[in-house]
C-alpha cells in the first residue's frame, strides 16, 4: 500500500484523513511543489525547496514542514520502494483547518502538510516525435508566479486540449503567449531561443531555469521576450519544459507543422544536454 506523509507522520494513504474544514478544501488556500526522482537521486532539489518557500512567503504562510521537504521526499522514496525507478514527489501545504471565514484564522492554526511519491513512466515517443498544442485565452489570475493549488483555469484549459486531441494548450493573454497549461514554452527563431520573461504571468519553472543555463553553456543565444500569437507561424522550433516532461518538442500548433514538423536541431541538442546534466547532477537526500 502507498505510504504518504501527513502532518509529521508517514502512514498508509487510506489512513490519511484531512478535515473538510481545511482551508485547502474550502478555499484552495495553499501551495504545492513537485520534484523528480531519477532512480538514485533528485534533480535541482534545493531549487524546488526554495520555490516552495517562496510560494509560501507570497501567500503569507509559514510552515516548518517546508524546511523538511527534502528529507520528507527522500523518506517517501524509500518507504514506497521507488529506488531504481523514476518518480515524482508532490507536497502540498495549506493554511490549515479552521471555521470557514475568508480572513486568515485568528489565532493562526497549524498548516496542513501532505506529500506523496509515485512512480512515473515518461512517454519516450513524445520526446522523439513531438506533440501538437493548441491556443486558449488566459483567464487565470495575475499571480501565476505562485505555485497555488487553485488550478481550476488550468484544468479547464487542459481538458479543452484533451478533448481536441492536443497535448496541451498555450495560454494567450492580450495577444501574448505566456506559458502552457502545466509547462513553460520556448521557441527558436533565427537560431535564438526565446521564452517569456519571469513575471507574475508565468510560473518560474525549475526546468525552465536549467534549460536557460544549458543554453548559456552551449553558446545558444537566449532572449527572455514574450512573443505574440501572430509570431508563431515564423518560429522554426518550439518546445515545452517541465519537471515531468523535461524538454519536449512541440512540432504542431493545432495540427499545422511548426518548422519542419519534426523536433528541431536546437531542441534535440538541449534534450541531449539535459539528459547528460541529469547524469552529472542528480543528488541523493
């Protein structure tokens, strides 16, 4: 049976009970983080922990559990016998359980912390052949930089993509592409890699940061610049980045080929470089 973590205790998932008065359930008043296990270690573990703590800071919530994230994650891998496999560790921290009222509980209550680890089987064909994405209006709030558990707009946009046969949808806000429903988006034009700059309109992805660093090391020019949906027909390559998908080629936009309709040379170079980086830099906890 799956072992999870809840408020200081490791226990079977069937025994993990959370009050219906938890503010995460009532208001989506909380944040989350996801980190990837690569058979023998985590990648960019400290960056993930730092982002979790930043998200908590931005919603004015302090949790000592955030300081324990890396040790909790390692213990979940061990207790679920995930060594030697690939897995994701998810952690969610909410403002805790209190009578329903919009203001913060006064006096403050103990935050709720829940975490689990599950094996994944990355889709190899997609990483080679690429994926087809669509466009959708960005109806999200203006603090997308916070990794909030309030993901209803993302869910609706992703469901629309699934129903249309797309891998994901790209969000368009005032004519500008921000990011995808659960990934960051990059483009290649005239040999230069382009991506939306860090702002309140995108999540600052850990894989996004790692890919930008790789570009610098490989002498691939990078410009953090928002591009409009009108520019899409002129890009030569595109790819998504995320903790689960790493570097994923985008070869079609609503069925229309991007560039050659195949994974481009810059994307392929970054895929190889990313895998080499994983082998070098994964760290045990």
